[in-house]
C-alpha cells in the first residue's frame, strides 16, 4: 500500500485505482502504520489529531476514519478493534 501525501490518497495492491483520504483518515492511517502490530488507543489518536485546536470533535470522527481506512486498505492491511485498548493494524500476507 502506498500513501501519497501530495495527492491525498492511498493505493492498495488489490485496487486498480487510488482511494482518496482526507487529512484526518490519512493521519490515522499513518499513525496505525507507524505502530504496526501494536495497539493505538483512541486517546492517542485524538491527541495527535486535535491537540491544541480547542474543542475536539466527537470521537465518532475517529471511528469514521477507521471505517474509511478499512475500506481503502483492501488486502494489504487488517485493522482489528481491541476492546478497551484501541486498534491494531497488521499487514496481511
């Protein structure tokens, strides 16, 4: 999977066309990928996204980002929900 910051999209091996991601889902994707195989908490993601920006939006914004990333990741990555811990991204083989 390729994350192109300039074009604001990611391209999975299984997809013939790029999947556009806005700023928030792209940043969540990059955070999960940087910690591949390790849980990333909702609090960590919220801090990275909204630290110093006043009132953060609903935590549902993070859930929607995870949903979009799962759709874009295709056969390259799997994002598992770890109840009480957050999410774990794993590379599919």
